[in-house]
């Protein structure tokens, strides 16, 4: 089947916009790990993340990976916990995941993240 160039370009633009819509902006902080709400123990050296209670959605995202970006750096982290003190699109990272983006002394950084 033959499609016009403008049709193909339009379809590509729709898919690009759909991908962009799945990116979230929020703050990232860090926390010391242990037993997470997904039911497993983690270590501070694991690249893990706790989602806000609303985004965690009673465990609907357990074990999913997210991509987190800040300052030209991107990491992959696994959802293992919820963060009751986080606003909807803010996240709490393990110390090692946070340090891959910024020094712990930063405390809080604005990030962009999406489900991988």
C-alpha cells in the first residue's frame, strides 16, 4: 500500500507527541532503602525509586522501570516503593541513583521522568 509523504509525516508527528505526553516533571529527593511496599528488600546501592502515593496506585507500577533525567544525565530505576510525602510527579530515589544524577548535598533536584 502506498502512503503520501505528508500522511506518513503526520502519523510520525502524532507518535512523537504521544511519547512526549508520557514524560513527567517533578522533584527528586533520596531516601535510605529497606523493605519497600512492593514486598522486597533493597540496598542503598540499588537503582530504585519510590513513586508518589497517587502515582504508585496501590502497587500498579511495582517492578516497572523508569528513566530519570537531570542535568544531561539519565538513569534507569526500578519502582519498589511508594513515597507518601511526595507530590504526584515527584519521586524518591535510592542514594546511589540520586548520586548518579547529582551529589547528595543537592538534596532536591528538578527531574523529568517517564516509564521505560
